[in-house]
C-alpha cells in the first residue's frame, strides 16, 4: 500500500460518515451529496461539530476518489458515494470501525471507543478494542493510530487516528475540553456561579446609582 497524504478534517469526516451510515442506515447507502453534508454537520456524536458547505464536501469527495478511498456510484439522477476503507487501508472491519469512530468523535479511550462503536461493530470487551488498537499502531505498512499522553487527572490514555498526521497538542487539548474530558466538579461550578452572581449584583448596583444621579459605590455587592 502506498502511503496516503494527510487528510483534512472534512475528508476524514466524510469517510467516517460513510462508514457509519453504511452500518446504521443501510437502506439509504450509498449516500447522496446532500445526505453526506447532513452527516458531516450532525450535532450529535461529532467532535468537533462543523458547518461544512456542499462545495467543501464535494471537494473532499473529489480528493478521496482520487485516493480510491471513496467510490462514486454511476447511474440514477443523483450521484451516490461509498467508502473503500477496508480495501485501501487493508484493515479488517473491526479496525475500520475504530478508525471511523476516531474520525467522527476525535481522540477517545478504549472504553469510550467500545461504547461509541456499538452500532458500527460490537466488541466483546475493552481488551478486544485494545488488541485492535495495538494492531493498528504496529502495522508494517505504517501506524494508523497513536496512543496519546495521559491528560492531567485522567485515568486512561486516549487514542487518535493518524490519517491526518500526528494530532497537534493544542487540538488534542481542545478536543478534551469539548467533551472527552470529565466535566468540572460541583465545587468548581459553584465557584463560577457565585462569581457570576457577584458580578451581576455589582453591575446592578452601578446601574441603580447612575439612575439615581449618584456615583456608584466602588465595590458594591
């Protein structure tokens, strides 16, 4: 297999959507351009959430077709598209399901991947997920996934796909902040709420003082 160039976010999103919809809505697969755009811009089960235009998705399809990763179906009034992941990457269905989940939702732990892949491929347990991830990371033809450094406070390490090259540290941190990392604790949320309430109270006091024609009392609460 010849090395693939690094794919863009929209290109990997298109591949992930094609694999996902093949499993979840087989009656409408292969997908039309409109269905692909909707799948790429879906708000649920996507990280990051994007707003790709029809032209951007079509450009991604053109690139992926040139790499044989996507095949256009001929015939009919509307062109339809299907992925060719397994053949081009030379991976089994289980590995392709993991790659699709990583392309759709960003870096994840083995446990998160097992849950996220439920409709793509049902893994018996987390050890099965870890075995296929290890296989993808140690391929002779080139690694397709990488285990990321442990995030502060995290119990498990996350994995990322390498179809877009090595993920940048800031992108990894942003993905974690967007949903992969545990939510803030109650104490942190309470502190934020208290701080915001204090700021609102101060603003209200200033507005009231201005209406009364008197200067605001510096640190009114």
